C-alpha cells in the first residue's frame, strides 16, 4: 500500500510540474491541423460521397 | 519495497505508457510512424471476417465502393478526435473526464473497452480454427469442443508477452505486420488466379434476393461505419506521442480507415469468389485459404495467421491494460492484464461474438458512435477547443468536471438517447432496418446525429451552458 502511495505522490508532483509548463502555451505548441488540412479533408469527403453514389448505381 | 530511484523510474515510464501529459520535446512519432503503427493494427485477420460477412450482401463494385469510401468518411469524423490527444499530449480517456465527468468516464470506459474485446475473441477463434485445420491436414481430426481450449493457448501466449512489457510488444509488432501482409498478398494472388475481373464483377452475392439494392447497400454501410468507429476506445494511446496534429490526423486516417478498407475489400472479394465456387455463404477466412490455395499455400497462410494472431493478442492486452491504467493509475499492470485476458477467455468459451458477429458489430456501433459524436460536439462546438488541463487531472484543487457527483447529466442523456435511436431504426438481431431513416443515415450515423444534436441543444440553454463550462473560470 505504501508503495502505491509513494508512486501516486510522485506521479501527482510530476503532473503538476508539467501542467505548469503546459500553461505556457508557446512551450508546448504542436503544429496545428490548419485550413489547408481542412480543405483536403473536405475534398476527400466529397470524393468519397461521389464514390458512394457511383457504387450504388 | 522499491527504492526512491525505482519509484522515479516508474513515474518516468508513465510518460510513454500512462497518465502523464507528454510535452512537445518528448514526442517521438511523425506521420510515417503513426501510419505504420495504425496499419499494423488495422490489417489483422478480423478484416477478413468483416469482408466475408459483407460479401454475402453486395456484388463486387458496390462492395468496393461502399467499403473504401464509406470507411473513409467514417474515418474522417473519427480522426478529428485524435487532434485533442495530440494537442494536449494526453490520452483521449483523460479528456473524456471533461465530457462525461470524473466518475461516469470510468463506467463508459469499462463498457466500451469490454465490448471492444470481442475483436480479440474473433482473432483467437481464427487462431484456433487455423490450428485445427492444420491438425486435420496432418491426419489428426479434433472435435469442435477442442476449439476454445486451443484458443486459450493464444490468450495465454498473448498475456505472457504483454507481461514482459513494451520491448516485447515492439518485437512482436515486427512479426505481426509482415505475417499479416504476407497473408493478404497470398489471398490476393490466389484470388486473381481463380477469377478474372469480369468474372468477379458478374458474381451475385448469396443474399442478393433479400431486400432492395439500396437496403443491402445501407446495411453494408452500417457494418462498415461501425467497424471503423470501433477504434474509438483505443484511440488515445498513439496520438499523444505524435509531433504534429497534421501527422496525427492523416496518419490515423490512412491506417485505421483507408488501409483497413483495402484489406476488408480483399476479404470481401475473396468471400464473393468463395460463395461462387462452393455455392454457400462463407465468412471464415481459414476455410477460404485451404479451398483457394490447396494444402501448401493454405497451410503456410494458416501458420502465418496463427503467428499474427498471437502477436495481435499480445498487443491488444498491452494497449487495453495501458488504457485502463490511464484512468486508474494505482492499479497493478499485471493484475489488469490478467483481468482482460480472463475476460477474453470468457468471450472465447462463450462463442457468441463469432456466432452473432453482425449483432456484435451493431452493439459496437451503438456504443461508440454516440461517444465519438459527443467528443466532437463537446470539444469543437461547446468548449471551442479550450479545456482545463488542471481540472482534467484534478490538480491544485481544481475540479471543474465534477458536474453532478462525477456525472455530466446532459452528456449522459444525449449518449443514452443516441443508443436508443440506434435500436429504433435497426434490428441488429434479424439484421433488418426498422425505419426508412436507416436507409439515409444508417443506424450508427443516426445515433451520432441524435447524440450530437441533443447535447448541443442542451448547451444552448444558459444554465446548462454554465453547468458545462465551469472550466472557463479557471483558465
């Protein structure tokens, strides 16, 4: 039980440390899914809808 | 009693295999890493079972278009959820504390992970079938009663590998992927040797007479959409390790939707050819291999399926155990792995997943569809892509996602309504639509629309919005 308590305490400390680092958004910024990706996605979606219509006919 | 150093190591392990939010400089996956990892999962032998089932309802052209395009559309919606995991470096289950509440998320996770384990039971069944056919060809005919006991060796081997840890899992993936790929290539070669494209296009499915073309097309669409949406419980493990949202989204879409659709299509075409050769419905890929490939090629393929399925079992136990530990980090890894292995063994001995495959897929669609829709509405529309990480981890006394004793009531009502709407339009036992709405939305699609609509509707009411957005006051 004491092992679990120690582990959970350490885990909480590490998480709190990282949350503070993450609150600085520029530090943890990952490249976003952008407008270009959205356009590609819409294009893929439309292509798939056309494909489905082709398949049923 | 572990030393301080061992405890620190244990905590450090949680960065890659557990609960700790992962920072940008710790990310290890790019697009190709995600693509190969998701492909490894997506091409497992359950794809052939799915292909075999849908081949009973449609001809070749409709099967391919329905599978490739239908699965990709489902994948587009599903993969928008991985952006959350990648952006914040957290497992999707951690984020779902904001959606369902601290306690409700445990219940939803238990239901979805437990129901998703049916896929592993299917893999174990295929492993047992393969070994029984191999024994038969060696002159040793075993009765059907042996099937689950032989399957148990797969469960035990998978459990043993999963206990060794992530390194062993890494090695097994290197065995699983080529084995599954070789089986796919063998099936494709055997298929093209047996049947020309023109002959393939002319084959009528076994159930061509049951219902209109449109109805059968939408029934297959339902099975395909549910098959892709079924990845939802396992979606958080990989994307938190990816370096960019773009790589994460396209990598997951390519593996879990497009490549999987290609393998299911190969299975579907093989099932179609099999029904033309034998005149009966066959959904068992282990039978196909012997009929199409004869003793040599069939035998080699069955050995490869057995190997791939043991490794798939190991990876599944490992991933599910990690997902469980993400929500309950104090649990012992070995005990959790043993619990899920025992659950798989129970499903194998029961045998219901294999016997009622289409009903099983329906249950998966009914549970996972509304959950995915709720995640999308909650994150992108209601929270406008802003969540409180401190509240997700209940750090520094922040508890914005407590809601009503740990349960987000509007989300739970919307989730239950989505499931109810599913069964209002579709009878998954007799596999028939109960309403014409099914012919335009499918049951999974409708359940997603209903859940999303109800939850979004609730959020438009000012008091409910305040109830949902307590995190606004924190960050």
